[in-house]
C-alpha cells in the first residue's frame, strides 16, 4: 500500500470576530470543511491548524481563507456566515474552481425594499453586471442558478430607484397550451399557477402590501406571454421567464415589444424544453441569431452557480458528465 503524504497547515488571522464567524456556532462551518475534504481542523486563539492528506489540506486552507476574505468584505458578515456561503465555496472546490482568484461577488448586489440581493458566485456577479450594461439580456442555465431570481432582483432595484416606471413579468403557459379560456375561474385564477415563481420572488423582495398595491395600480404587471401581443413596452423592466418554451414566432413578438427606456431579461433552460419535439425553441433560435447584436447580452450560468441545496449541484454535475 502506497504511503499517503500528510501535511499540517497553520493559518493566522488578524480579526478574531470574523474568525469566530468562519468557525461558526459550535464549529459547524469547520465541521462541514472537515467532512467535505476529509481533514481535521483545530482552533487555537487566532489560529487554525489543519491536518490531512497534502492536497486536501491545501484545499481546506484555501476554503478557510476564501471564506474569511468574503466575510471580511461583506457589509453584514454575521448574516453571510449564517447563510449558505460556506456551501457555495465548497461547491466551487468540487468543480475544481481556483479559489485564489479575486473575490468580487460579495460587492455585486441589487437593492430591493426588503434587502440587498448579493451575487453568491462569480457567474452571478457577471450576470448582474451584464443586466446593468445591456438593454436585452438572455440568462441561460439549469435550475437553481438564480437566473430568474436575480433578474427579478434587478428589476425591483430599477423600480425602487425610479429608473423605470413599471415591471412586466411574463412566461409562456405552455402546460395549458396558452388556451387559458378552457381553464376554470377568472383570468387571475387561470394564470397564477403558471406565474407563481415570479410572485414568490417579488414577495421575498418587497412587503406584501406594496406588491398588492403595485399590482393594483399597474406598476407591476404579471401576465401570460399572449398578453404581450400588439403592445409597446416603454419605460419598463420586462422579464420573460421559462423562455425555452416560447416558439420562434412568440420570441420575435416579445423582443419587438421593447420600447423607449426599457430593459428586458429573458431567462430559460434549454435542457427543459416542453415544446413538441418537432418545434424549435424560440430561446435557442434567438440566442443563435442575436449573439453578435449590439445591446444584446447572453450569459450562461452553470452548475457552479447553483445556489439551492448543495446536492442539486452534484446531481447536475452527474448529468453533465453523462451527457458529455
């Protein structure tokens, strides 16, 4: 049996308050690092001592230092330490990400009425920046990458800062074939089940009474895609969600609705197309046609940007490996 080289690493920190947050209550964060990387970590005053197989010990040191740097630069380090940040960093390790690269995501955020929404990955940072720079942005990626949530956050930021006068949120009701007249109830009751994810994001970022008031006075409009036809959407932030389920005709219709002083973000996952097999997704068609058009940005989030339960990232990675 080959000898396995073990290594001991000692790290010193200049801020004991941040170091306590790194460790977590009852050392819960250190325990996550130990379990993931199969190392042991002991704390002594302002030091952490890591022991394990050479490569894993170095990785654990990189994780700890990255965690410390991100908490140090976060405006609310206590909340960040109690959240999923350590899981995000460990996920980057699983994907072979170089943790020595500069930390920028903690400074990139959208300001909503309830809270600031911070980018949690490098990909989300770049997606945020692209939404600020381009009039039309396509955000592609698997479930859990935050492509829709981040778009809604940016839209609420624009509404709050009065850069636009209204939000328009839409998605194709492909499960009903957009034949909503055959469903029971009034129009709101018919479309709400298909638009629930957009409502959920809004209520997470705004007080419920403000959401209801803005829905009532038209400052926020949530409607099925068919309602966009024949309109010019001016001074608005428009989000089209689940756009992989648009047809080419629908996508062209939506894109040509954009009016003065407006922005549009179109999100979707091309691995989750629910259209008939012989029908081309409007999202696939548009991203191919428009990739070199000025004012149009296309960003592809990946499994590295998944911010749901850590196991979701591992599931996506397994499927990606099988398909490659």
